């Protein structure tokens, strides 16, 4: 029960860091350890999706290209502080548009980390030089380099409705290349079609079998289905009581074990934010170093509720 009187409660949802609109104590997630560090490579992308959570596009550069030198500072901190970080993830925008993506990935891999790159597998990745560099990384580091391809649906119609006419065919071309060359792969779909999870996984399974791609669509590590993040939808606020009611362990929520680094346009240095979903929210900006970011995260956003707690979403492959 809140210590505040009802007339002091917030008038709207997600407007107070500690108290919900019903006057209940808002839930938070304690930091447990940095298993995954996400690097946002910039918001520029070769396409503009209808419901892009980070609002990337061919002209959106509010998150600038981060540099290899800036990433090296973060990797140095991981090593110096012995943080034991297993995975370095690269997301965007489209990571393969950043001119230093291969230098950054090679640096992380050379230090013993696993690297996960999220991509739409379209033309930036399929440029001849890019394919050559990808094959070079695979030859050096094998399965520690993983790529997760965004394929919103197993049908051309649903995928193209989100990403534009012709995008399904182009992504499938990239996916075939990666599978043919033996890269460690995963897929990311979305649940926007209204189908049951079982039906959606069955549809992906049929597509993968037809293409001869050896991914198990029933395995969430091979195919992750992300809940749709409709910013207009009504979602509940997560209170301290919700963990027991929902049978959710806060240790399994993404911000317990990961952080993301962004480089804002015009900024002198990168910043660390709580997660991949909230790069623009000031309350989720946690500082200029990794060590400064290891505070509990208050679940004061609709994405915390819809994607992470109720949807069980996580951007990592593990």
C-alpha cells in the first residue's frame, strides 16, 4: 500500500518513478551482472518499418554512428573491472550501415566475447565487401559470431506490410547466403499477425524446411517471437506485487543482466541506457560508464510492462 494519500497519487500511468496511478509501489529490477552489452550502431537504416520501436529510417540519425574507438573504451572497462560479460550485441538501425561495424565486432571477438549482430540481411549486408568481411570474421572466430535476421512473418504479404514491398525477397536472399555459408543464425519474428504462437512457429518451420535452412522454429533460441509494442494500447503498470501474481522472476527481466550504449547526435561521448527499447527516455539514461549504470531500474514505461514482464521478451539469444 502506498504511503501517499490518494490526492497525491499520479494522475496518469507511468508518470511517477515510484508510484503507479493506483497508488501502488512500482516494481523495479535489481542489476545482477552484465551478461550482455548492447551497442547501438546508429539509427540510420536502409528501410523504414511501419512500427519500428526505435524509429529508424534512411534519414533518422538522432543516434549517431558509434566508433570503434568508443566501443574499445567500453570493452576495456569490461576487462578492467572483470565484469565477465559473455555477449556483445550490435543493433541499430541497420548495423551494417555503420562503416566501423567489422572493426568493432572483431575487437569484441578478439577479446573472447561472443558477438550477436541484429540485421535485416538486406543490401547493406549483401554488398560484396560486406560479405567478404563477414566471411573473414567467420573464418577467424567461427560460431562465436552470430547473426539474428529480422523476418517479421513467414509470408511475404505480412512481412512486406511492415517493411515495404519487396523486402521479404531481399531478406530471404540474405538469409540464404548466411545459411549456405554456415553462419550461426537465429530469426526474429513478430506476433502482429494475430496468429497463435503455435501457428506462427509452424509457418516458420514450413518456410525453413522449404528453404533447406536448418533452424528449429520450435526453439526460442532459433526463432524469437517478439510481442508487438503498440504505443496506443492500454497496458497495466507493474507493481511490486506483480512478481508473485504473474509468477515472473525479476532476475529474468532483460535489464537485470544487460545494458545498451548509445551515441546521441552532437554528444561528446556515448551514454549507457537501461535497455534496447528505451534509448530516448531521460529517466533510463544511467550514466557515461558501465559501472555508473548498475543501479536498479524502475519499470516506469509501457514497454517494461508489455514487452519484458508480460511479453517475456529479451533481445539476447540466450
